[in-house]
C-alpha cells in the first residue's frame, strides 16, 4: 500500500494536460515518498473517480470582483 503523498502525486500526474508535478519536500523521506509515484502502476478509473470526488468536494474560496 502506498502512502497518501505518493498517491496524491500519482493522481496529479494522471490529470489530463499535466506532464509533471512540482514537489515541495522538506525532509528526505517526503521526497522518497513522492518519487515512488513514478514507479506506481496507473491508478484505476475507480480510484481516479474517488480521488476526483475528494478534490472537488473541498471548500473553495470565493473570489470577489
């Protein structure tokens, strides 16, 4: 089983139009976890759908004109 950050990086890189992810690691183990995403199998459509649901359910800050 992969950690949250590894899965998050894999999800980001599987988004249409995204070719890479900028990773902000402050500790070596964070970098190691993020780099594992490169060797992960592609996420299934079911996983992608579930993760998309999480992303789109986050509260958004409203921009005022």
